[in-house]
C-alpha cells in the first residue's frame, strides 16, 4: 500500500473545510447528512471541528455494480431523511468518483424541500466524472487510483486506517 494522505494532512484538510463551513453556515439551521458507511470517520472528525449549533443525520446509499442489478442502481434508505424541510442540508460523502452516487442522492434529497442543499466530499478523484454536477466543497483531489482507509474499504477491510492509501497489485487478492 502506498500512503497518499497522512493522518496529519487529512486533519489539516478537515480544519480548513471546517473554516469554510463556519463562514457559510454559522447561524443557519444546518443538518450535516453523512453517507454510510464511507463517510463515518470524516463525519465524526468534521463535526467536532464545527463549534456552532447543527444537526447530524445519516443516509445509507449503496450502488450495486454486481451481476444482479444494473450498473449505477442506487439504493437509498429513507429512514433518516425526515425533517429536512427548511434546513440547510450538507450532504457529506467520502469520495466523488463517477459522481453518480452523489447526484442520485441530491436528486432524492431535493424532494424533501430543504432550504438549501449542497455537498462536501473528502476526496475528489481526477478524470472519472460522469455527471454535470460537482461537489460544492472538497478537501483533496487525488489521482485515479483505488484508495482505502479513513472510512473507505476494499471488500469491507481497511476502513479503520487513520490515513488514505492507494492499493497496489500485491494488496488485491
Ligand atoms: P461514484 O458514484 O461517485 O462513482 O462512487 C462513489 C462511491 O464509490 C463512493 O462512495 C465509494 O463508496 C465508492 N468508491 C469510488 N472510488 C473509490 C475508491 O477509490 N476506493 C473506495 N474504497 N471506494 C470508492
Ligand atoms: Mg460510499
């Protein structure tokens, strides 16, 4: 594995994002909505850097790419999408890759009549985008490599690593 972003670099990126969000959302009815499971650690670290009132929600989204369903089919659990009407909603995800997950979620959330709706991601992968819309906030641009750690998994492993690393051929078995 090759480390792309160290623990310290990630924390600096989060402090910087928190500063931008403070300028944007302080005094507003903010709900930070994390996309499970990948945004788990990002969400926990980011909200502890925001020292103004806010609410936290979670949404579970999985895009199945196996043989059983069409590519890009997005399954969203609706349970935590109540009470977004009139709120400033910030959708938080781990990584912007093709963009289909984020765009699918934003379209669904729009129907909940939020006061505003924007998105933030930890990572934005270069050269993979297949949608018009881009994240409103991001911490880091990364090259087109498969990354793990800091919430991101490979077959459910590696989420707990405090850094972001690119998998190498030897790691894939
Ligand atoms: P998109 O819909 O933007 O193509 O994909 C977003 C989702 O695909 C992410 O939330 C993440 O679950 C997964 N994904 C995309 N690229 C990577 C990657 O490099 N590593 C990992 N672990 N997951 C990724
Ligand atoms: Mg994900």
